[in-house]
C-alpha cells in the first residue's frame, strides 16, 4: 500500500512538471499573438501566472517543505492569484472591454495580499477568506459569462450569416469545465490528495489545449452596444459606431406622428424592403457571400439594419442568420438536384458553391431546414434518378 501511495505521489510530481512545461510552451507561443487582441493578452498572462504557480511546486520535493502545514497553506493561497486573470479572459471574449487590465491586476494583488498576511498571521480564517474571495470571483464570472454569452449569441444571429470563429459556445463550456473542476477537486478528492493532483493536472492540460486552439482562431467582435442593441463590427471604430447610431436615430424619428401615421410609415418601409429582397437574394444572390452581414444587405437595399432586422423578426419571424442560411440551403438543393449521375462534385464543393463558410455549418443548417443531412439528401436523389432510368 505504501508503495502504491509513493507511486501516485511520484506520478503527481511528474504531471506537475509536465503541466509547468505545457504552460511555459504556450507562453512562448502566445507571446507572438498577445498584441493581436486584449483577449490573447489576458490568455498570455493567465498562462504565465499558472506556469509560475506550478513551478513553485518544485519546492515540495524537499521534505521540510512538503510536510510544513504553514508553507502548504501559503502556497494554496498563492494558487488562487491567477483566477482573476482567467475570469477576465472569459469575460473579454463574451463582452469585450468589460474588465480593464488595471482592475484585473488589482484583484490579483488583493488575493496575493492574503498570502502575505498569512505569513505573519497564520490563522485558518485568513485562508478561508481568501478561498471565499476566489470562489466569489469564480461564481460571479460564471453568471456574467452566461448572461453575456446568451446576449452575444442573440446579437450574432441577428447581425451575421455565419458563426465560424465568432461564436462563444466554447467559452461557456470551457468556463463551466474550468471552474467546475475546482469544485470537484475540493469535494471529491479531499482524502486522495496525490491522486486528485494527477487527475486535475491531466484534465487541465486537455482543457487548456482546447481553450488555446479556439482562442487563437477566435475573432473578437467589439460590441459598442448602440441604443438599438446591435453591435458594431470589429472593423468599425467608435466614431463610426456613433455616426451609425445618429443616422438610425434620425431615420426613426417619428416625433409628432400619430400612432396610425407611424404604423403606415413602418408598413411602407416594410413594403420597400420586401420589394428589394427578391432582386438581391434571388437574382444577385448576395447569400453566396460567406461573410454576409445585415449591414451589407441593408446597404444594398437602401435602408438601415434596424429596419431590416425589424422586418425579418416581425414579418418573417426569422433572425438574419436563419434568413440567409435558408437561401443557402435552397441553393444547395438546387445544385444537387441538377447534378448528373456521373458528377464528381463533393459535398464540400456544394457547400462552398452555396455560400457556406464551413462544412460543419452546411450540415447543421441543412439538417435544420430539411430535416436530413446533405449527404443523405444527395444519395436519395441519385437513387431515385437511377430507379427512373
């Protein structure tokens, strides 16, 4: 039994060393990208702090330190200092600019101060307060990430025809998994310290590999949250966003109009939009643009995105995302229906020709509107053609 415990302890030390190297490696990689966005900068600092926290655990190889309750508790408090930076990273993805770097480092310093206090006042209450602060930051982050992510995705579907590299589902899942792992660590493995370390370290490397891969591809949409609730694209500066807001406010100014007159004006706008859509979507086929936005279509129509969004929501009961992708699915069906028996075109070719940004999006949207995946649809079409011959 003693040998088993020693083996698990040795494995725990090996995995700690592996995690340290893992985060140092990602620090070097992220150093190249951290200037690209504030999100990646926060991820870089998160990796750096985690690497430092794991590196300090090398000290536990010394027996005098390993069995010192006082030093163990100090290290336990220091292990919490990177939580504010990780929280800021998750929040930055779903709500850019929600937390500043100054606020983040202030929370880091606040948590680190508990370790300093504990050096001179080694009371259990100090450790407990530090844990409560870290837990509060984590809980608040989970709530805000959920709220902002839901709002973000709603606005994404109202303004963009694609979600590749801009969706934030991965952030929500990563946030739940990361903070949930701490709860499991504390509740389930209290009497199996070394085993819990091994499991936590290995699962942590898997989780962070996923986070790093998604974060590098993610495109941050800087939302300035105009009065109409719509986001400005990340290529749009604050002045442009304000100018757009003023334009839409001017266009929607119906002061002095009776309710009937305002309703008549709205119906006239809707009729105009309705008359322009067939030309742009069926003849010019704007939906073939993989990264079509509501602003692009509104500009082509000669209106603003507020009116267009209202029309789609109230008259068609559809988001802009569904509206465009329905056209793409119909185009894909038209292409497949016209294919000869000996056609060499692949599903990927059909996806690209239909305006989809990725094959996964093509499958997802096709199944949504047709209730069948495109490969099966094509197979059934080819089978029927053979039977008719």
